[in-house]
């Protein structure tokens, strides 16, 4: 489907094709599994603060609805494109199936720079996007959540817009919203904490001592910062971090509390005095035991995969490693990869918990949320590890295989409506 042509979508398709070839999935089933159920692109005219009317472009892709409603984030970023959104929706499908959640994958995005929009402009843009999407979303159809460039406030505006349309409050239309209006305790930290938990389990598996391990985290946003703090709690030394302005390196360890205060005040880590500046490219090649790409897609490539110096590659971002890089990493047996659809699944798992709590109007403590999260992650980790060892395939191949084959089986059982 040419409408989805984009480097990230081609990358997701390459990953799928490898799994389909390995398991000999019939060609007609491949097409049903690979291509999105439906996609929407909408024009979003918004009154700007200076009196102009500016038209933004918004997308939503729902990959499949075989197991239940679709689920996935909404991102605000200048580079948002339909093909990228479709790839992220596909990965979300496999991620939800791997975790055993009753969801298909979805993703949304608006091509904009949220840092250059005022709070009132962001609200108008969000409400307009929600209004345009109302024919395609619903608590039993498609449930959104925050992603890059969006947050709890974005979800609150979406919930309010949808609720005004229905005439009554519908908290389950989105997840990742403030706790005061039906959000779940632990949701904001869930992805990063899940990353930390799985890295700790991997250290146990390969015999790494946390107290003698160093970590580099690319991306000091919501996921990366929480993952860094989680690793530090286990005893890991954080020696490198980055954001869009570049990276920081301190071989003796970075003071995360000071960095967090600095970043909150400056909205960037650039200029932080507790470490030396490095480029994002240099950051990825720093010597460490744990490398956590928690930023954008396609960061570990054929050009740098041979140069990274870690024992654990924990993919907190979606699609950070290209298929060309995978070919190289498959030959580097010293590197244990925690693939993205497993590593960053904590966010959608706790989003599922939030959705369930909203539907029941019965809420759990943060301890209950985290306990249930770690139990699901543990089960998924052990299943992927067992398949990887049994079939002698990479952890990525194993994780994708579990997710894809669960969706394949569900489509077979349901059949094809005439």
C-alpha cells in the first residue's frame, strides 16, 4: 500500500516479513496481518493567538480490531507522517498481543511542534483533532493515550471534548489522564519502570551485577528519565543521558536529581554543569553495560551497530533498531537485546489497567498496579526468552513471533466475514 510508504513503515514490514517467512505464514494471511484495518487523515484548522488561522494535518491508524478495541498513543511532532503512524500502530498490535491484552494496535499524530505552540493553541488543536476523530473512536472502538509531545493535560482535553459530544462523562475514552479525573496511579511512570524491571531481570539472566554496571540513556523525557531513576535504584551508575539538544557524559556517574531539577527549570539538559557535552551519535557509542535508546525510531543503524559497546540493549523507544542493524547485532552474541515490543510494554499494560478501572468505576492502589504490571512483564519476558532459546532465534524474532501468531490465530478462529 503506497499510501504508507515511509522508512519506518518499511522497517516494520521487514520485521514482519522475517517472522512470516520463518513461520511460513501463507501469503493471503500475511496481507491481512500486515496492513492496517483503516486510517484517517484530517485537516485541522485552528485559530492561532495572533489572529491567523493555521491548518494542521492529523492522522489516526487502527491496525486491527480482531482482539478488541484498538489502543495506542497520540504524538505531536513536526515529522509526523501517515507511514510512521502506521508502523507504530503495527508494532502496538504485536505488543498488545505479546502482553495478552484484549486490544489491537493504533497510533495517532499531528504534524506540529508543541514547543512552539501556546497552551491555548495546544488546547484548540487537541479539541479539534478529537472532534474530527469522533466517528472513529470510542471506549469500545479506539482508546488514545499520551505519546511524544503529549501528556496528561492533552488527554484531559480529549476526554472533555468527547464527553461534551456524548452528553455524559466518558473517562475510558482515553488513558494516561490525570488521576483526579479517572487516571490510574502509576500510569505516568509505568513505561520507564517496566524498562527498569526488565533490565534488572536481564542482568539476573546473564549474570551482570547492578552495582558494577553502567548505563547510557538516550532520551531524558518521561520514559528515559524514569528508566534512569529505576536503574539507579537497582544500583546501576548512569554515565550518559541525552535529549534533543545533545548528550551528557560523566564516567563517574551523573547526579540524576540535580539533572532533573535543571531540566525542569531550563526545559533542556544542555548546559548542565555535572557532565561534559557529547553528541547523540557519540552517546550511543559510549562504553557501558546497558544502553537504553528511549528517543526516536531508527537510532541503531547499519552504520553504528558494530560500534556500540554494551551487554544489554534495552529498547525503550519504538523501533530504535533498524533491520540492517539487526543483521549485525545477530552476530554479536555478547549483546542481549530487549526488543521494543517487550521492553516498553509497561505503558500500554497500565493503560489497560486504567481502562478497566474506568469501565468498572473501581480504582486500585499504586502498589496493586505495579504488582500486576510486573507480573505481566515477567510472564512475557519468560515466554520470549524460552522461545528464543528453544528455536535459537533472536529475542526480537521471538517477541514478534509470539505477538504476530496470537493475532494470526485469532483471525483464523473468527473467520472472514463475507
